[in-house]
């Protein structure tokens, strides 16, 4: 039986890895760009941020080697309930949960990639906005996302994981339809607000997300379930910039892309509705 996660706030910290890491990475690249000429940056400056990432590797390795197993897992292990090949059991018992989780990520994994990556190329080449301005928008929006992610995790302990996630998902439906019509105005403040609203909607989902997904799987396949569903969802979501470029290039407008983003977010909303709440008892 799936065991409820004690607190969503702690489970929300890994969720700020993407937005927090992106803020730090973009600040480093932005600083490198400003500190040297374009020629020097292309010649050797781009290597500096990558070399600096060695520090993060050391920190990550330390955390991985020192982190303790959860009490629930240790209790299961002491009772001899550990499974030798959890992947087989996972797909035999929990494949429908994996599908629901993957579908429910269609908002953050479509509009999310648009506001992180596609907007930089589209904004500079089509809207003729400066790259440094767009990077500033992305950095600021992701910083706000970090704060709201943790706050949403705290709220979900009070109002429930699924209910909090459902508050963020409709943002994707609305912004899927409105994002490019508004962004195409090329008004800087409008572009920023569009990116910000999308990222805040994702933050509302991400706060309780790790706890809610964890509770979908039995303890003996939980790690595998989270890893498989998250990896498959990311693999699908990472295709969004390519899909977006193809849709815009083939149609000559962003209308088809807006339909795609709106439909993907609607699928995510429906999938979240079908995610089951965990049992209250342990």
C-alpha cells in the first residue's frame, strides 16, 4: 500500500531544482557575456560556466552519499518486503498510474519548455527583442517560481495535494490559448507577464507535485515509479521546442502552436482529475 508523505514542503525542495538551477545558470552566463567581448566569450568564455559546475557535482555527490533512507522504506526492508526487480512489478501493477502522471505533466512540459528555451530564439528572431532582456525576464520569472513552489507546497499540506495542483493546471489552458497572441505584441512588459504567469502556474503544480506523485506508488516500487514516470515525461516534454518550431514554420503563424499548447494543458488537467488520493492511514 502507498504510504502518504509526511510533509509536502520538504518534498517540494527538489522541485525547485529546475527553476533555481536555471536562475543560477543564466546569471552565470549573463555575467560572462557582460564581462567579456562576444569574441572572447565564443573563444573561451563559454567554458567558464561549465567548469564552475564541478562545484555542483561535488555538492550533489555529497548529498547522494549522505542522505538517509526514509523510515517507511527502512521498515519495509526490515520486514523483508523489498522487491528484487521493482521495474517488473511496477509495470505489472502501476502502468496506469505512470500514464496518468505522464499526461498530467503536459502543461509544465510544454508551456514550461516554451518559456525556458523556445521564447529566447523566438523573441530575438521574430519579435526582435534583445537576448539579455529576455534572459532577464526568464531569470526573474523563475526566481518567483522558486518562492511560489515552496509556498504552494505548504498550502497543499493544508488544502490537499490534488486540490492545489488543480488550481495551477487551468493556468496552462488559458495561457496556452493566450500566450502567443499576447507575446506577439512584442511589448516587453506583456512578454514578461506572460512568462511570469506561466511559471507561477507551474509553481503551483510543482509545490505539491513530488509528494503527490510519491503517494501514487507502493513503497517497494516508489523510487522506480517516480524515476520511470518522470523520465518518460521529460523525454516527451523535451520535444516541445522542436514541435513548436515545426508548427510555426509549417503554418507560418503561431495559431497551431497555441492550439497544441491549449490542448496539451487540457489533457494535463483531465489527467490530474483521475489521479487518486492516497489512503489516510498508514
